[in-house]
């Protein structure tokens, strides 16, 4: 009886481990499976453990059932797949370190910075987030009767700190300043005033409403710098996906406010090209999102697509930029991030491009995940360099 239970457990674990591990390499055809493709690489050490336990149970349990042979294959394949992100970390880190060196940011050292790009134990126990001061829903504007608010995260000790203005993602249609709160709290504990801002959402409000709201938020932060404990001479914009797109627009425009840096996690770069060359598969229906955001197609609104594309503003000096993309991104393809990096270099702007080979879109959704740890390590160093 006990032997049968052990075999059943082993077969179940082998099946679950393989199914989840497969999404480390399989392209997601729809939004539901996109979530698995985002999460599987980030918890790959957990999947390795599941696959390894299944394999061990199968090896020590006697059975002549053909299911055992199938389960052995499943557990072995699952173990190999779940090991892929960890195998690729050294090469990714080597390239990222070289990128830091090229802009002179490799020598940044501070006791609060993470000591390693990846700590295996943190996947299981989480990343420590010291206590900070957090104030939510501070209203900064009410355009057309829509209340817009910000969340503020600060170190425990009062002072005036360099600021990170965080703009949430969500396809311009979803999200709030509460998103990625773990990251904001962590960075506040490192000595920053982190301001997570809101903006009006599509399709009810179309571009340029979102950019106008970001500008309004920046102006509010500058006007209320003392009470927000913000050093206006040391401010950076950071965004994820649609938020990264808005951050780039706000920072790259010729009349942009004085900013010291931009952090772009998997943000759209050229909306016209993105519409014409969508990912395959396209699990979120990217063309529909762009039509909702801009009010039509590039053929209908060529000037609006041009106006809404950060790519078109990289023809003059812009703040130093950190670009981090997942090579397996099926929402915003990493090749567009690379082209933006090349354009920044061609215009003699300082930029770092980090491509994470195993990562999907929204790779930092799991704060202690593999990609999130790597991106956090380099984001910390980039901001410490840019806002020093």
C-alpha cells in the first residue's frame, strides 16, 4: 500500500513538474498560459526540486508498470527544462557586468546593495524588505473629474532623498500605484523616496492623456518636494511595460523636466513597428491594445503613432537609460529594446541593455524570482550611479 502511494505521488509530481517546466520554453498562445510562461522561469529552482523529488521517488520505488518508465522520462525532461534558467545565469551576468563597465558604473559599492545577482535561497525565503514609511492615495490631480493619486515610500529616517518615480504597466488599460509594492518598499529601504503614480486608463481615455498625467505627477512632486522628502536634482523615472513606454516619452521629449535617469523594463519603443510586427503567438492581442490606446491603426493615425513612440525622440541628449528585456517576451519583443539601445548609442547617449534569455514579459512579477533578482541587482547599481 505504501509502495503504491509513493509511486502515485512520484507519477503525479513528474506530471506536474513537466507541465509547469515546459512553459519555460513553450510560447504561450493565450493570456492564461502567458501567466504560466511568466512564472515558470521565475520559480525554476522550485520546479527543479519538484522534478528531482519525483525522479528520486521513481528510482527508489520498485514497479514494473509502464507508467513508471513514462514518469521517469517526464521527471528527467522536466528537470532539464527547469535547470535552463540557472544554467544561463553566468553568461547573462557576464554581459550585464560588461555593460555596467562601459558607462563606468561597475565600481559602485554600498553596504545596502545586494551582493550577488542571484541568491538561490532567496527564491524560497523571499527578499528581505526592511520597514519603511508608506503613505497611500495622495491625490495629485483630478483631470476631467478622474482622481489621480500616488503612493509614497520613504526610509524610516526623515530627510531628503533621491527619488524614483514609478509608473505602472498594464497595457495602458489596467494597473495602479499599488503594483510592484515589494520593489518600491525595498528601494525605499535603500535610501530613496519612491513615488508610484497613477494615470488615466484606456480605452476611455486615449493618448496623450496618460502622458499628460505623468507630466502632472512630476510637476506635483517637484512642487511638493519638501513634504515628499524628494531631492528634485536627483530624480529618475522607472516604468514597466506600458509604464516604461510613458517613462521614456516623459524623459526623452525635448521639453522634458530635468531627470537623471530612466529605467525601462520591457517597454514598447516604436508603436508603428510594434503594430506592423506583432509577436507570434500574440497572447494579449497587442494590435487591439494599441488601437484602444491610440484610437485607431497606424494607417488611420500615423502622426499619433509617431508622437507616441519614444524611438522618435532619441535624436538629442537624453538621460542615461537602463533597458531590461526578456528574450522570450511575447508581448514586447526584446529586439525592439535592442534597436532602441543601438539608437541611444548612435546619438552618443549613455545606455545599458540587458537581455535575460529565459525571461518572458513581466518577469519581475515574482519579486524573489530568478529574473527579478538579476534585474534588481543591476537596477540598484545603475540608480546608485545615476543618482549619486
